[in-house]
């Protein structure tokens, strides 16, 4: 399973806007420089985000892009749906690429329920995580909190400690 670069960098562009504050706008050039992306790519991403109602744009000397809603109201499932879509779509099996007209496993598929469960888990996380949560990375993941409270859970090799 992979997320596309469009989803990754679109989310990063939103985070740049979130970090700049609610009353501050950023230009395509500023976001491009901060993320080390081409201006054309940032413009493409911001257009998608604007058409999805996640950012607003203003022209002129004081123009640029701002978030359309407060960071606590921008849910990641909405962001990723705008930028790329879902991992598993209900109509996935409607596009069978085999040699027959329909999949041999249409009525007895043991894999499709797995993809549905994976999508449900993804929806659960993304549907309850906001852009505000990403601004505080330590609060965003329960796993990180567990490691912070119990450092013995961190593999020694990952922090440069080796057995002698």
C-alpha cells in the first residue's frame, strides 16, 4: 500500500499554511521554497485544495493562500480524499482485468473483506485526525506517546546503542 506523492506533498503544503497562522497568507513561491518543490507542482496542489474547499486564495499584493477553515476542523480523511482518494473503493471489483468478464472469486472472495477492514482502519485514523494534530507531532501518534513514557520499548540499535 502506498500513498501518492500528490497526497504527501499536498498535505505538506497545508501544513505550511497551518504553521503560518490563521491570518497569514503564503504565496506559491513561499510554499515552493519551504517544501523544495517546483512552483508549478505547488500551484497544481493548491488548485486541487482550493477546488475542494480546503484553502482560499486572494489576488494582489497582499494575496496568497490561506486555510479555508481552522486547523482543528480540517480532517485528514477530507484532505486525502481531495488529493487522491481511498485505498479501497467499493467498486474495485467492477474493473476485472482477467481473461473472463467477471472475477472467478466474485461470490467467494476472501481477499475483498481484508481490504474493507484495512480501509475501515484507515478511515478510523484519518477521520479522527485533524491538521491541528499534525502540528504537534508528539500528540499525533499514540505509539510515540508510549515510547516517550517507556523508553525501554525503543530498539537500542535505533538510537545508536550497540551491545559490546
